[in-house]
């Protein structure tokens, strides 16, 4: 909530006042400052912007940061080095074991396009530590080839991404790394919804099913297997249809009790929805559905009533989802 964010922001300001007095924190209520709101195109609340070198031109947006510690890291990485230079295996181990997640770039040399993209990504992901190394010893002790990014979770490597100049973008790397803040399949609820929308993956697949059904464990296993293959491309979400608080999502997707288990894909940007053509939730069907969606071949699902027989009789025509496009366009 805005209140929580405001408190975390204030806490970050308090902590940084001693460490970095050059960095000033300010708060503006733009309901009374229409000119400022217009000048900086403020559309959502709260919005956090970082102004550099005394200029009001092109401030940097600080998005998705919610905790005081992350605000502090975000600001420090904008005003100083964004990653820690690792020279020994001990240093690497300390970083890997310090928290739940850590990201380390293993490079042949520290001056390349890939290194630059890696450092830019670190600036945008303040929730986890980033280190980089060009030490042969460190690379050898982890058995990692040069020019790779490795995500460590709970002390173990869980993802290895080979980095090639010009191949990866900051957004692409951010997407992959941030998916590790979630489980392979995330059950939707009030707590997880914030995390789900923080990960910059615009394709979400949702499985609607009662979690206490006899077939649940088998379906869930299939869903997890498919999720592993599309990590970073499609976010896998589970919606328990027995949970009354999920009612609004059923309405949005027009899901009824008789439809479950049901699988839908949602593109967050266009709000286009897609329905899995097959009824059986098998690994094969899920893979085929996800792949055809990513290839742009899946057919959009327009939840619609049937077209009334007399829709065309009167001067004002009756439109439903199924005839809207053909009549209007």
C-alpha cells in the first residue's frame, strides 16, 4: 500500500542521511501541484523518481522497489558501482551464503558489452546481491565457463545463462533473474499477487482447479514440469477455485465451476486472453499451448454470449463478443 511504501521510503532516507548526505529524499503531494504532475507525467501513485546532478531533465524511474533496504541498494548502485568485484572463492561463497538469492557473472575480461548489460541489470534488481569476477580460480572452483551469469538459490546454482555480446538485453536478464524470487508455480493470493506483478514477465498462464480434488497432485505435477520449460517467458500461476476470495478472477476469465480444471493465458499488455484448446492438463498439452502462444499461433479467446438471432433487426444492433470484431471492424 502507499502508506507502507511511504514509511519504507522515509526509513531509507533516515539510514542514508549518515552514510550518503549528498543524496536528498523528498516527498510531494501532487494533488495540489498540478504543474509538477504534468511536467513529470505522473500517472500512478506512488511514483518515485531519481534526479541526477541537479538537473530536472530525464529523471530515472525507480519502479517495483518496496523495502527500505532495496531503496538504499537501488540508490547506492546508481551513485556507485552496481556490482561487487569478486577476487576469491571465499568472497564468492560469502555472497552466495549471505541470503536466499545471489547473482554472479563469470567473465573472461571485465570490459565488454555483456559486462555492461550485467551491471545495468544489477542497478534494476536491488533486492539481491550481484557480484562479478574474471578470476580463473573462482571460475574453475565453480566449474563455470567464462561469460556466464549464474543464479544461486539457497546456496546452490539454479540457473546458468551464457552471455554473448549483443544477445542479451537488460530487460531479458531482469526477467530471468526476477522469476527466481517466485516458485516455479505461484499460488495466487493477496500476498503473492504483489510479487507476481513485480516480475516483468507479461505472459501469465493460469490453472484454475480445486486444490482438494483427487486429481490435483497429478495435474499440479504436469503443470510444474511445463513451468520449468518456459521459465522467464511465461509465468505459471495456480488459482484455487475453492477459495472464495478468488471470485473476481473467475469473473474476469468467465470461469464457472463446471469448466474446471481450466487453463488460460493472459497477456498483461494487451489484456488478450487465450484458452487451452485441450481439456486434459497434460505436460504435452500445456507445452503445445504455450509454444503456439509464443509463436503467435494461438487463437484469442473472447468469452462471449451467443449472438442473439434478432441482433440485426432494429436500427441499434446488438453486439456480443462473438460478432463485435466482424461488425465494428
